[in-house]
């Protein structure tokens, strides 16, 4: 096991578990009456893997908690069914798992076209990347 760094010790001291009590105390935001679903934020989440499909689900939950109302997910072929059942309010589609290996370069140009990307991260659940 690697020795803890000063930063990792500090982070470990600040970490708090997000249990059901915390989630009840911090419900999803309530939109004002003037807001429609197009004005509350849209998210396109691209990611997931066959072995760790829950990572993209956590991303979507965070987007919902932040107030986004239109969320689309693109994930590996084996993930959409479970994601769709767990989150029926989210539009989910799949891409062939074999294409994920070549996706990094293609996504770069897609993000340039989107023009409004606020966050982009690489998934860690698949060592083939």
C-alpha cells in the first residue's frame, strides 16, 4: 500500500458519507414556476463500461441534483437497459462497446462542436482505454 500524502490525508479528513439521511436533508432542487425543462439545464453524459455501469449513473444523479432537467446518456451496449430502469427520466442510448477504444480522438471534435462543455472526464473502469 502506498503511503498517504498530505493531500490524501486532508481529503480523507473532509470526506463525509452520503447516506439516506443526508440525501433526505438535501433533496433535488425545486424549480421556480417560471422555469421550463429547457431552461433548467441540459446534460449529455458519455461514458460507462460493462464492468462499471454505475459510474455514469452517479454522473446523471449529480446532474439531476444540480437541477438539470434534460439528460441524455450514451453508454456501452450492455448498460442502457439497467440505466433506463434505474432512471426512467433519462434518455439512454448505446454505442458498440468495440467503438469505445477509438472514442477519445473522435470525442475531441464532438466537444468542439458542442461548444458548451463544462466538464469532461475519462472513465476509469476499463483498462483497455
